[in-house]
């Protein structure tokens, strides 16, 4: 059996003398200098995507296309592969989205030709389960 003859360094004592916390000693993560999102970086910048988008919108195949269809058009015609949510964000920031009508109320009264009546669903006994209101 091998015995370690070297003295074990007392980290807590060294930290106490140097006035550092234990958490500061064990937190050896490198500090990020730039605040960027995780994941793969895009090949095209937002400016390049916006230029291609404006170029396509100037002479579109179809009018009033949404961001999902424009994503496919940019890939097919210009070879720019961009995420749909990123494209939606770029279009929103530059006011290029086609906003849909949100007011779906009507001001009339809905009338029917026939009045409401009870009709049997199936032949047999006349119970409450066998009828529908038409």
C-alpha cells in the first residue's frame, strides 16, 4: 500500500488568509466578454437578410405573403437560409409584416328560415336522449 507523504494543501486556510470566499475559489468559469446567444451563428447578417427581403418584396410572385412563405422564397431564389422566427423579428422591426384584420364582429342579427323544432334522431321510444333541437 502506497502512502502519500506530501502534505495536503489546506485550501480553506489559504482562502481565509487571502480574504477570499470558497465560492470564489471554485468558480473558475471564464467570464464572457460578449453577450451573444448560444447556438450556431448565422451565415447572413440581419442587414443582408433585410436587403434580400426588400429585393423580393419589390417584385413578388404572390402578394401579401407571410413570413413562413417568404422564408422558403428567400431560400429558393437567393440561397439565404434563415429561421422563420428570425425572419419574423426582422420583418416586425422594419414594419414589413402584413397585419391581418382583427375585428371579426358583425353588427347584424342572425336569422334562420325555419323555427326551432324537436326532431327524433332514431325511431323507437320517445325519450329525451333520442331528440335534437334543429
